[in-house]
C-alpha cells in the first residue's frame, strides 16, 4: 500500500508516503523489514527524485543566464556566525539534516523546503547507510540508464542518485569511479544549469576518493572545471560550484598549493561577478582555502591578489551589517594563514574588532539596566570579533604585542569571560589562549589565582588548547593542582555533557600528568581528525610511555579511541604502534 501511495498522482499524498520510508529507514528494524522489498522500493524512490514540471517552472529551470540579476532579500537565508572553537561532529550530516548552503541538495528557496524530490533523496541516503553495498545491485542497473539518458531531467536525477548513495555505498562504488568521475566532470559543461549545479554537489560527495588518486588523473581536471563553474553565468551553478570547491579544498589541503595562483585568480575575479548571496559563499571558499593551504598562502604575489578585494568589502560594510559575519570568519582564516604577511592590514582590522566587542558590551549593559528602553545586542558581532582577534594572535604571534599594549582588549576579554552566553565565554577563552602564546608579558599581570578561581574552569580547560608550553612556569605551577583536581572531577562525573568531556580531553596538560585518566578516550573517539585530537593523543601516548602500567585498566578505551582515527600523521601512527 505504501509503495502505491508513494507513486500517487497527488504529490502531497506521495510525500506523506515517502516520509514513511524515511522514518522506517531510521529504525533499528529497517534492515530486517525492508531487505525483501528493496527491488520494488528503490525504483520508486529513484523515480521520485526527478524534478516535477512545477519545480522547473518555480526554479526558472529554463533561465540559463541570470548572473546580472540582483538578489532579492528573500533569496538570502539568515546568516549566523559559526564559531571557530566549536567541536565538529564526527560524521558528516546526512542529506535530510543539511542546513548549510554547501550541503543542501537543491537550496530551492523558491519552492517548498521539503518536497518529494528531497524526501526521496533523503530516504535513499539513509537506506544506503543502512544496507551499504547490498543496495548496489538494485541501484546500478538504474544508474546506467539514468546517467546516459537523453532527457536532461532524467539525467539530472541520476546524478542526484549517485550523490545520495556516496556516503553509504562508497566502498562498493570505488570500482566504478574511474569511469564515473570523468563522466561527471564532462557533465559540468552540460547546457542545462540544473544539471551543472547538481553535478557540482555530487562530485563534492566523492572528493575524498578523488584526492586519494594521482592528482593529474582526477584532481586537476576536476579543479579546472569547478573553477570554470565558479565563474558560470548562472547564479545557482556559481553557488553549487563554490560550495563544492570548498569541500574539495578541505579534502585536498596542500595538494592545491601548485595551483594557488590559478585558484586565487578565479576566486578574486568572482568578486566582480557575484551578487549578494553568492558573495557570502565566496567568503567561505576563500577562508577554507586559507585553512587548507596555511602558510603557503603567505607569498607577496598571493597577498597582493587576495587582500585588496577583501579589504574593499571590509571598508564598505557597516558595523551593524550581518554580512560582517562571513567576512570576518574569512579574514580570521586568512590572517592565521598569512602570518606576518597580514601585518600591513592588521592595525585597522584589530581596532575594529576591539570596537565591535566594546560596543556590544556597552549595549548589553544598557539593556540589562533598562531593558524597556534599550534593545538586547546581537552578541554574534562580539563573538565573530573575538574569533578574528584569535586568528590575528595566532597568525601574527609576537607581532601583535604592540596592538595589545595600546588597547583595552584584556579588560574587555575579562568581561566576555563572565558573559551569560556560552559562545561568548568560549571565544573569549580561546582568545586568552592565543594571546598567552603570542604576548604573555601583557596577559600575565591581568591573570591571577583569584581571577581564574572565579571563572568557569571547564571553559579554560577546553579552549586554552596548546598555550601551556608557552606559559610562565611559576604561574603554571600555581594553577596546576587546582586544574588537575577539577579536570579529574569533570571527567569522572556521571552524565557530564559530551562537549565538556571533549573539551577537557583536548589540552596539552595531557603531557604533564596521568591524573586525567584514559577514560577521556571515550569522548575523544567521537570527534573527527584534527590538530586538537592529534595533540590529545600525543599526550596520552606520552603518559603511557612514562607509566605503562597505568594504562592497563583502561587499555580497551585507548584501543577503541585509536580505532576512531581515519588518517593519523605518520609519527602519531608510530606512537600508536609502540604503545601496542
């Protein structure tokens, strides 16, 4: 009955029925219940992934060139700051959970946010994660027909299917990718904009495999075509290409260094083409590039290409404009990557960030005193400014010393540490860590036991990160006993929030004492590979080498946590081997 209703001519009925499959796919009984029905169910879901005629009309699917048409306000989703200090989830969000523009299947703001096409794709994605490669015998015969179909609507749905199964069926798809990836790269030049845009998204789902192959085989052709699509004459394609390229940047990292001039030339040229909405996505692509290639961006010719358009936008935006969020996030990554190369731009950027923090705190004080007369401030402005200051401190190092000396940032930071909003406290403690590394001579007089004992210790543990090896040892000795006692209490406390456990585990105090026991591994195993996780595991391995008998009781947790790594650095892998 549900199969029949999923094919109902009334799309509302079909959507309700399709949601049944999506809900069932998320239940533990799914595999046992559906395994006998896949042969009938999969074709129905695949058929539901085609654009309907009304979809195409609403999406203006016949309009191929619209880059000169300004965006309306309703075209642009509300934008919120994403803190650079937030722990990332271990697994990628599935299709139905993707809220960010760079992961959304269609980003169809002109049609229903949830329709039969999206529901069918989401159900197929979840089923692929349940059945894995067992799904492929039911999918592959359909894919062969869809991907090479002469009608663009059918072809487009096949490309969507290929992207939807990428996560769940990746291992089984690997033998077919050497043929499929070149075909998809060709589809980036399809005459239909909707085909080009969905192809960008699907290729991004296979970016990890592309990067694992010799660069001249797939990475270079894919990068070349995506950069062309970034400059496409269709705004939807621009958006999809920019988002896909950001994903490729995250996967490829320093593999992109030989092509930096070409990449920057394209991204900078996009500033002159993009309307409002895609400009915000362009900031993200530039910031991700900076995160991925790091100090390789610090060359005079690259700086001269990249910084003028960013500073021009910086000067155009008012302090109250929420477009500052993505721009400041972008500049934070760029400042960290450019290091001393950012010096010519640092003073006005630094001062504006300090002013943003000061204005927000002042407005908050007025609101708290007279809430009827003064509106509450948007504290995201303060958070994004604190994060950019952290990026400046990390990138400039000791060169930021004079700016700190001539400002009241430490006083403002102390006020932020006591804010009621967790994200504000979080970013302020991150800044404390970066300033401690960069210019401890200015931080030291402002921090004492009396101050720290009244603050939220768990934020300090989580977000001071690696600063301790730079801290004055007498000061550290004063704090050490209290930190260890509280850290042990946090880790061993029942029902401690997961993020708090993670943040307690990610700190270089790991190198100093076994008091923070290996049970932290149960929290570290749930975060994705990154530098903080690397640091924490090095500390654990060092503690084990000092006291091997101390790990015996908790060794199973250590092994479980080690197994959570996807690609540890070679020297860290060697440390694991020595422990084993």
